[in-house]
């Protein structure tokens, strides 16, 4: 038996096992698409070095053993401790969500290697309050079962324990297996399961294709005629990548959407108009091809963060860009810009430059004035509020912002007032106790108020 069960009366231990046998399958019955990578009976699917452990209930060294449906990993008896790992026989090279439960003895130290044995790519699984590194967790249960979730998107992983953040963007290599490590004392694992995402990467949306003229499509299995989320990354129009989507793809796939994330050319290699036209061209490709990936080209929702918020709002309001691609604005059913500060470009230029002048700070050498063309006429033309008008087919808006950020709060309200003045549905959601990056990375979390507001808005927008 495990270290913890030895401390309990036999009756309590037997009862716990019975409860686990009855309740645990039910607890995971609502996880469509997940498959177990530990069967609870033996070590099939795992290897120790070059030794295949299929059918074995324990490794030859005894450090990995299956007992009562639990994978028990014992620590090293050497001084200093000698680490060793068991690897999955399968490589997990695409995006996936990994879920498991662990229970650590006092001062225990284990870990999950994500595609590589280097420390930088390892998620520490430990008796956190005593060993760290995440000593500030408030919901960790010492000596009891704790839930880990790892959501991998591209080469980044978002990792949580009982819903609390461990790593926001843990760097990973592109390919490789998973591994469980043995180092100090006993760590037990159960319900290890994984859900791979169906992702088509780097699909070109323009001909001839620039290296930035590519997008990724995430589809649920057997998708057909599903609504589509079109996501535009941020980065000040100068940096950023379509892979920076955190947990959003899985959150939308779980609710029956196809998720698209696009790249576009960047400043200063191209001007702002070229960037907006790239977004319109990408939407054109989605309209023409998304049915091949299970999406409905007539139900597209456009969303973006930061610079992507400005691009999302502009392309949904200034219909010249979609019309140049031969598209009707009516294919866009809703727009969700997230924490943008440039829906009214002249206003943010005046705000930022006045702030710097009043505080005796030097003006930015490449600020909004320069990025948007250093011309007042261009500043107005790239402002979404300039183009708001009735009867243009502008979709409903959910404008999300950080409540404590005066610039994005003011810009969100400015855009909402312009839309409402033209009879267009517009909601404003201010995220409390958040930041510019956090409001973005939290989208998709089950307990996040912004996520709740987002899916309420999306549900209503798709009914129209």
C-alpha cells in the first residue's frame, strides 16, 4: 500500500478505494476526447530507458509500481538522490491538454518532463508547501489528492494545480514524449489522461504567401457547420505570433467552435494599412475554406487582444477592408476586442504625449503617432470610432478592458458610446484586479468572470 494508506485504519482505506472505484470514473465521464495514458493496472504505454514496461506492474528497480489503481513513484535511496524517469512510449508533438491527480508525501519531489529531460521544460510536482517552488498556493491539499492541468499550445504550456496558476507559459520543445520523475520520497499519480487537439498549422492565406501570411485552425473531431472564432494576436503591431493563444482554443472547442489564429505582417516592415488588409485577406481565406475544417463561413466571430483588438474593431466597423475582399460584413456575427487602447487613435496620442510632457519625460521615438503614419488624417482613418454609422451591418460588440487601466477603460467606453449612438449593440466588461496580459491569458478559465461574459455574449450574438 502507499505511504498514506498505511497510516489509515483498514476499514477507512477499503472504503476510500471503493468510493474511488465508484466516483472517479463518473468524475471524468464529462471529459469528451480525453484518453488515459495510465490504465491503472500496469505500466503499459511506459518505458524505463530502453525497457518497455508493457504488462509489468513494477519496474525492475521498484521505483515505479502500480498499486490499487495508483502509480506509486518511490524516491531514490542513494546519497545524493539519483533521479530517474519513466517515459511514455508515445510522443506528444501537437497541442494537447494533460490532466492528472497526484498525492505527495512530506518533502517529496517529483516532476513531469514535457517532451524533454532538461530542467527548463519540467513542471515540478512536489510537496509544495515544504519543498516549493510554488509555496504560495492556497488550495493545495497536503497529503491528499491534487489536480494538475497542463494546456500545451505550440511551444508553451499553461500549468495549474487545483485551478491555481503554476506556470503561465512554460517553454517546451516541439516534439517528444512525456515523463514522470522519481527523486525524493513518494509521489502517487492517478487518472493520467490526455486530449490531443486537431490543429492544422501554418496554412497560407495569400498567394504568393509571405512567411507571415499563415494561420492555424483548431477543430473538434467530426466538426461540421460550427461557428468560427477568428483570433488576432497582440504585440504592438511589431511582435507576436498566432501560437500565443493560451487556453482559448480548447475552451472554444469544448463549446463547439472552430478556432482560427492568424499571423500578419508587422511594423516597421510594412505600414498599418498593409496590416489591416492582411487581416481582411485572412478572413477571406477563412470564409472560403473553413467549411473544409468543420466551420460555418456565415458565422464568424472576430476577436483580438491589444493591437489585435484595434485590428478586430477596425475590420468589423470599417467595411472597406472586407468589401475589398468581396465579402459582406454580414458574415461577422460579433466582435470582441480585448484591452485595446487605439479605437480612437488621436485621443490616445494626445493622452500619452500630454502625460509625458506634463511629467517632463521624453516623447516616444516610435509611439502611436509614428506607428499610425504620423499624419492626423491617417490617425483618424485607422480609428474604429471614425467609421461607426448606422445600417452598415456592423455586428454587436463586447468590449473587454482592464478596469484599473485608465487608457483602455476610456477607449472601451469611447467605442461603446459611438456604437450605441448608431444603434449598435455594445457591451463593456471591465476585468477587476487584472492586468493587460492577465485579462488575455484568463480567457477560457472556467471561473473567470471575463470568460463567463464572453460566452454569454457569443451565445446571444449567434442567435441573431
